[in-house]
């Protein structure tokens, strides 16, 4: 990830983009009001250092229970997560915008005593490399280690066969041997097993070792696929996504009872973003000036948040005077 600094004006920011992002095929923007904060989705801001534990699957199920009418438009897990994100629930999504001004607004609107950051991202590489799949979706849907392992062992037939290995033990062996399976799925108590590896058998053709002996197959560890990051364009299921030119990145990783069970992928890591991520520092002393410039360009709370409560707030501001 490349970090840069610019003068605090719209013109200097756009001029800088024409230089540093000249080779980007697509531009997404994300503003964060505090420079030191990482690109970390809210569901992963938990554990001892954050003082809170989130039960992701339970929140999703309760949200769906309370709003069954939304199932007419929100068909899959990813669409439900965008709706939860819209209403402020912690999710594994990060919001992005294809509009520079929208991203810059969120860099400046809060924490006026801190430098902000504007991330510029080209999602093309991730689009071409990773996709949404059951390995990622199941982390949202399973509420415990035991449920997670149960699904791996019994319900992922399309991805895993009996020769696949979970922590070095074949899936077939785990299915047939209750004693080897119990640390993963639990018996009278829950599971305490860690998730160390998931190896898939890959058949090879005409491959020999250094001694000329044929190598019929190898095992490939795919555990890292559970930490992948996938960009996606959500349908415009609510006006805010449309107004903010919204896009999302879906982040793999899983917490169980406040502890990290599957490592969380970090977009700042070169493995994911390569040369396609830039972090621009927005100086704290320029935030108010930039907000005024953005307002002249039509970027303000009431245009980015079309819901009634935000419109009412602007009406009150327009027609109120200090006594």
C-alpha cells in the first residue's frame, strides 16, 4: 500500500490522483476520519482490545426474523448483510464509493481533531482472483466451532470429498470415527478444536519427482481461502447505496465468543491489494475547508442520506436561527 500526502484542496487531491492512480482500471474510494484506523470491518472490531463480543450469526437471524418482508428483495446472505450495514449493525462489509467526493466527505465529517484518510482502490485484481463462495458464506451462517466443523465434514460435498483432510485427518475418517470427530463436533460439550488446515487432493498428470518417480496427486491447503476478500457490486436495494454510488468488499475471517477463530484478511496486505491501494492523508486542519468545498459541489449529509430523518435535520438547520 502506498501512502501519500497532498495539499488540502479538492483541486490538489484530484491533481494527485491523475498521477498516482494513472494505471488504475477502476477507482473506488473510502474515507475514514482517523488516519491510524485500518480497513477493518465492524464485525471484527471485537475481543478484549475492543471490549465487546459480537454474535454475527445470531444478529443475522434475528434481523431476518424481525423484517421478513425484506426477504422479497433480499435473496441471499450478501444482500442481507448490505441491509444490516445500512442500518448500522456490525457486519463483515466495508463500504466504498465510485465517487471521489463521497469518499472525501467521510474522511472529513468526524474526528476533526485527527488526520483522516482517503483510500483509493482498484478492485480489478480481486475481482479477477477471488469470488464469493460457500467457504466465505458459511462463516456468517455458523454460530459455533462445532457447527462450522459439522458443515465441513458433512455438508460440503461439492467442494470436499472423503480424501480431503481437516487438520491432517481425512474427511472420510472423521465421518466414520466418532472419537476422532468428537474434538471437532463435540459430544456432551462444544468443540474446542482449532482450524489449522484444510487440504484438498489435486490430481496430477505426467508429473515426476527428482528421482523420476510418478507423482499421481498432491494435497493443497486451502485454509487461506477462508480469509479472502471479495469486492462486489450490491444491487441498489435502497436509496442510500444509489446516492453514495456504493460498492462493498466482503472480508473473510471468523470470531467465536470474542476470539479469532479464522484469521481476518487485511486489505492493506500486498497479497490482496498489490499496487492497487493508495492511502492519502487528509490533514485535520483542512477538514472544515474541504467540507465547505464539498457542500458547494452538492456533497452533504442530506444528499448522501436520503432517508427522512436526515432530510428533517437539514430542514431544521435551514429554518433555525440562534436567538
